[in-house]
C-alpha cells in the first residue's frame, strides 16, 4: 500500500471544499492539526482564489435569514445559521473578504462571521467622538471591510459624518478596527462628502473604494480609495466620459478589478456599458468589457454593476431587482454571444440581497454557536 507524503497530502487537501475539510478533521489528530495550521489555511484560500473555486453567493432575505448558493452549481443551496439566530432581527452585511463577513445587527452590534466554519466574533464597541454640534445636523455612517496582506490583518473601516441642514457645519470621523489587536483606533479624518445616506466600501487591490463629492455643492462624483496598508485616502481617476452630466454611472468591484457601469441614451435607446480597470490606478487602462441595449438587461434601475465573472471568464453574473413582477433575479450575460441566461435556484425567495464570498477556513477567536 502506497503512503502519501505530508506535502502530497496537503496538496490534495487544499483542493477540497471547506465542508469536506471540516469532516476530515475527525480522521486523526494529525489531519486535524494539519487542517487547522495557519500555513495550510492560507494555502487553501490562495488556491481557491487563484482557481476561482469554493465560491458562493450569500442571499439575505426577510432581513435576517441567509441562504448560501454554490456559485458554480446554483442548484446546491443550504441555509445558514447566522450569529443572531436566536433573534429574528435585521442584519446587514457590511463587507465580505476571504470568507469572512462583517455584519451589523439592528442594535448596532457588529460581528465578523465565517459562514463556512460557523464561527463568529463580536467586535468591541467604540464611541463616536464628535464635539457637540452648534446646530441641528444629520448623521451618516459608512463601512468598508478588507484584508491587509502586509500586516496579515483584517480591518473594518468606519466613517461617521455630521452635516448641517444648509451645509454650514461639517464634521467627519474615521476609525479602523483591527482583528489582530481586536481594537479600534482613530485615523486621519475623511475630507470628502458622501453621496448616499449609508454607503458600503468595495474592495479591489487591497484598497477600499467609495463614491464621494469634494464639497456638498459639487455635482461631480469622485472615486476615493482607502489603502488598507498605508491607511491613507486618495483619488482614483475615472474615464473622461464620467464628466458628462447626461451619463449615469456607478462603480463596484468584480473579479478583483474596479468595475464601472455607465448608462445613457443613444438614438432613442438606453445603452448600458460596463468597463473594468485592467491595471489598478492607471486611468488609461479602463477598457470597455461589454455594451448592451438588450431590454432584459435594463429591467430596474438606471445602472447595474455586475457581480462576478464565470469560472472561465466568458460570462458575467448580474443581479436585478425586477420592476415588472417585483422579484429579484440572477442572470448570466455571455460576453461572446451576448445572450442572457437566467440562473435557476430552487427554494430561493422572491426578494433578496446578494453578496459574494469564498468559502475558507480563516479563523476567528470565538467558538461556533451551539445547535
């Protein structure tokens, strides 16, 4: 009988799913120690990211229930027991990175949660250190979650802004939570004005991004990046056509790239373009990925940013909130044939929010919930 070496065994194990690895921890103490080893956990995650495997969609519905959908086989679904399962209360996903989700309950408590291992960690609370405003102000809070490979640390950024009714008062506070130290700390204030009441940062190239204005009166939107390594804010250049006031655009992240969608009228038709930045930070590297006037691709809002590429990169996944029958839908758009294929998922609710995550063994400090 042939006995596999330690390295060969790890090479095989890193290709498996998290569910399989959790079961194989029961094989022996040696296997358990191998699978829990930080070096193996990083190898497994790196393999999943490089090969686009172990990817899942997480659907949130009824404000507190979660459903995991296998990315490559949508018919494979499972219900997730979230950290606040004993309470039927609203939970929002603040960000997703390397298999960890940052989530917030309606009581303001924030958790880091690994749905694959069912482990979670409650973050310590931190006060908002605003001075008492002289006038009546509106307060907005913004979050972004990501990973800093230099310090090997997961960070949650929180930005809180106060703005007077007539823009005569403005105050901003930025803090960063570190998973490694399990603590919050104040950083340099964010000097831009946000666009929406509650915006979530999106991650590309280890940088969190948000759309903001330089001044409250400005009509030009800017893409602001927060580098998780240097913890500095900077502007990221957009294509020239974004200066046109007749073009509606939005920016997200897809497949590790910055992804921009632009919608405009042309010869009586609504045209939807999708662009990606091939080389991060280089304005000239924005390239058009697709352009469509297909009616089924324009079912709800003026602009739709795609979610992800398919495994071989020839299709793009979109999430739509359909106006005509008031239900959500996932569709694949084939970049070659320009055809649309609806994603059939059994047992999916009518209305839901969707996020992406890669199944991983990335650890947290607290034990999984009972049950």
